[in-house]
C-alpha cells in the first residue's frame, strides 16, 4: 500500500477509532494514545494490509485490544521501568550506570531484530498481549506467533550469551 493511500484511509478511519477508544477508556488523552498506537501498528503492517478483507475491522480490533491493555495496566498499577528504578534511592552510582547500560544493550538487541519478531516480542513482553491476541493483530496463527517469539528470544539471548 502506498503512503498516500494509507494516509487517506487513516484520515477516514481515525474519528471512528477515536470514538471506539473513548467508549472503552472514558478518557480522551488515553484514547488518543491508543489510536496513535493503532495507527503505528497499521503503518508497520502497511505492506500486508491489502491481504485483509477489511482494514477497518483490523483497525477496530487493534484499537479494542490496545484499549483493554490500557485498562489492565491501570488496574494492575503498572509502574514504568524508570519509576521503579527511581524508587531505589540506595543504589550506588556505579550500580545505576551498569543497570542503565544493560537496559540499553537489551533494547539495542531488540531493535536489531527483524520487524515482525521485534513487534511480536514487544507486544508480548512490553504491552502484555497474549499469543492469540498477537495472532489476531498480525493476521497469523498462534503457532506462527509462538515460533517468531521463540526465535526473537533466542536471538536476544545469543547477544548476551554467545555459544
């Protein structure tokens, strides 16, 4: 799908996605964030969007799943990684530097993965999606998601423990 076609489709769908997200979240700011994440996921899937019968339906499913994840995050009282480390005030400067370097190495390793593996790994471990939800979003089957997730984990692990 070409960029202009993508932009025109998104411009048409955006208000409906925003309404859907607001219905779930009752918060305009969170709904806006969810819609932005949806559009980003659609952008990453743009080369395969023509394979779907209804891009509108796919966008709605993604929005719904992201909104539900947002609600789950509120309920569980999830804490941002940076906030978690700020709570520990008794860490030495050396420990903080080592931890920050380790996190950077992990994120660099994830960024080096192929797009699909990177997206699946982030959806599973950062956003908290289940395998079945990821399969619905990516348009594949749960087995393929598990295989890609396993390969992604293996490649990240190899970055830190070669042979």
